């Protein structure tokens, strides 16, 4: 990059044009009248939904809850077609929003941020891009999502593989033709579980390489009926209120009953009904599923029995139901005929706990037991979650301190929103906020609105700089740990919530498990007390 490149100046720069960045742009530009610009690596809006085009990609939140709620008109005019929205439909929705609010004129596409440096003297953030552009702004807001840095495991030999390989989070826009191919898929998280039945239906043969067996509950996806739409039209306000008042931001409430309030027969009936209904609300059947291991065991046992009853081959059933963590301690997937796919003759499963992958050869995957010849390898291996997308921006705060240094032992911040030493930098759905433990649009809207209100309050008071303190961060990190330790979530040792899926990453429970509604109250109180825990100056 040449230093002669002119610097384009803004009040605020936003990185990423997904759900967060789009709403942040709308809020700062159209509500506060700021000069704001979004820098986006992709060629279109959508973020997660721009990149994740793998077979079967669909949201696990129900469609009528997976949208913005800030505009009544927008809510009323958009019609989802199915119970769970498919990736192309979500992308159409986000394009509709971008066009409706005329956002694209202030988004620079094909612009990947490669560095951001805070200039103390000028109180400005300087941002550089892969294409050599230079930008400056008073506020820098990251809207990069929690799951946008693909994790391709460093398996020896990948570069020698003679076939094709793909990561689900960087899927080719033209799709992949699996017809007649021998496909190997590594990974059985939410993504892998969505992809298996769709790939299986097309491929000659599919071998699934499973390291950690996983629970899944049927999604029971179906077209939305006119009756449901009519109900939604007359109950929209209540649905939004429910989403804003529950711990997880979904449009259903968590039952108040506990597992052992009912006898075994009644419990079985409740689980059967939840299974028949399908979806993420299975975990809302009882209030203590995520805090009491003995209670959780009853749900875990129910699902394991379901797996064994669906999967006909006892060997495959044993591998799939040998699950080592409490139900929902890892993000619980929902599926469309996932376990049923293993009843097909062209689908097999390999237990990597018994025969680990040794290397990739030109012809396929070699485990400690044998070679699996393959034409295509699909990495459904997840993401360097939460911290990965932030760290790869190469952010340097006051005194040139790198975010990577500040977070060497894991993410430390205040409210998931700010890091001491990085003034005027806000991280939407950063680690330490409810984010991935919540229906994302609800978490995103709360952060965007809080940041917007904060900047508005500063401007009204003639203030230009906001920075959190080490003490505030210490207190918040303790609260994040307390909230996680009050649940069974840290018990899943192979969870990306803990960073355990990326070798060498510090093991820290990253999202805030205290619940979205509680978190919202904390943030509101902080603001009401004049932004307690932050130092504001001019
Ligand atoms: O990723 P994951 P994902 N060798 O990290 C395995 C969201 N999402 O893309 O468990 C062998 O969950 C890994 O094994 P293990 C959702 O929040 C949302 O599926 O680490 N295997 C695991 O099986 C979700 O939680 C929707 O032992 C390796 C898998 O790969 C998040 O995205 C839809 C390996 C990775 O699972 C991430 O899901 C889909 C290795 N070296 C996803 N490395 C919605 O509906 C990793 N694995 C909104």
C-alpha cells in the first residue's frame, strides 16, 4: 500500500455487511445522521448467509423469529415460505432489507479489512484494506459475526489430495456436483448434520468421519400455512415481546417445570411431544436441563434411544449414539432426516475416536485402520469462533498494542462490547456477550441499539472518546465465568464455545450464558448510570 493513497474520512466505519453491519449502518446513518461506511469482504450483503451456501444450509431459528424486529413495516411486509428459512431465502431477505433502506450505496463490497490502528493523538481509527484503500473514522464497529473464520484442520497431505475439497463456510457459489462421486465429510456439528442427508441423496457414496457423536432433534420443516401467517399477523407484537424477554431470544418460553417434578412416564410423554413438535424448543421442555446433570441425563437418554431406534445397522447406531457430553452443552443441532440417512446403503460412518485420521493421501483419507478412497472431501469442521474473526483484522489499539496480545490468554472485555486500550472500538456480538447462545438477530439488535444510543449520548454531551477500564473488564470476565459455571455448558470438552476445536486456542468459555434478557438489563443499567465502567472524555 502506498502512503500516498488518499484517506477517506468518516464518522464511523463498520466492518461486515451481515445482519449486524446492515442495521448498524441504518442506525448511525439514518437515525443519528452520521457519515458511516461499511467495508465488506464479500461481493454482496449477507455475511454468514453470503458465505455458507453448503447443501442443506438452513437456519435453526424459526423463520418468523429470524428477522429484524426494529421496523413494524418491514416485519409486516416480509413473508417467509417455510418453518425454517433456507440460505437462499435468508439472502433474499437481507437483500430486500438492504434495498428497502437504501444501504448498498454506503457499503464497499469486495473490500477485505487487513488492519485497523488507533491514532491516539488524532483520536481516529485508521483502517487499511487488502486492495490498499485507506480509511479513517472516529468510531470503529466490528460486525464480523461469530462464525466467519473457517477452521480447516491442518491434516497432513491435504495439498496432495488429487480430488476436490471444500469447507462448508466457503462454499462455491455455483454449487458442487456430487453425482456419482465418493464423498468424505469430516464433521458432525450443526452444519455437517444439515449437509449429510442432502449430499447422501446425490453422491455415489458418502463416508462421514465423526470425532464427537452429537445429539440432534428433528426440525420438522414444512411450508408455513396461511393459517400460521394469519396468526402471526395478529400476534406479531407478542412474538417480538417474547423473543425480547426470554433468555435465548427465541419465540418460545422455557417451561417452569423441573425434570423430577414429573414421574418417568409423564417425562417420556413430554419428550415424545417435544420430539414430535421438533426444533430447538426441545431443550425448553424443562427448566433445569442445562443446570442439573441428572436432569439432563433423562433428555440425553431419550435422544440416544431415538437414535438407536432410527438407525437400523447396530454398528452405525452405536457409533452415532455414543455421545460423551450433556445434551445441549454443545450447540444442539436440529435436522431433516439426518439419522435416517445412515439407513441408506451409500452412507457409512467412521468413528475417529477408534481410528483417528493419520493423513490425507492423493486418493482419499487414511485413518489408523485403513484407506478411504475419495473424490471429494467436505470439511464441515466449523470455525475459529468468536475471537477468530476479530483477531484476523489485525487491530492495534492505543500505544500500538495488538488485540492479539491483549487476548493472548483468551478474550477479555467489558460486556462483550469494548476492550480497555481500544477506545471507540465496539464489537457487535463479541465474546462475552450472549450472541451464539441467543437467536442471533435479537442479540444483534440489542447491541446495535445500545452502541447507537451510546454514540448519540456522547455526541449530545460533546464527548468524543469512550474506553472501558481494566477493572470493568475484570468484573465482567468474572461474571462471564460465573454464568458459564452455573450451567453444564463447560462440561462439553470438545466445544467451540470453549475454543476447543482449534488446536492451541486458549480454553475460555466465550459467550455470556447469563441469558439475553438479563444481559439486556445489565447493559441498560450501565447506560442509565452514565456508562458505568467506561471513561468518557472529549
Ligand atoms: O461447526 P462445529 P459447525 N478432525 O464446530 C469436527 C452455527 N450453525 O459448522 O466436536 C475431525 O459445531 C468437530 O468435531 P469435535 C451453530 O451455532 C448454525 O457444524 O470438535 N473432526 C465437529 O463435529 C453451530 O454450532 C446454523 O470433536 C473435526 C465438526 O467438525 C456453529 O454454526 C447451521 C476436526 C465441527 O462442528 C458451528 O457449526 C449450521 C478434526 N481435525 C451451523 N475439527 C443455523 O441454523 C473439527 N471437527 C443458524
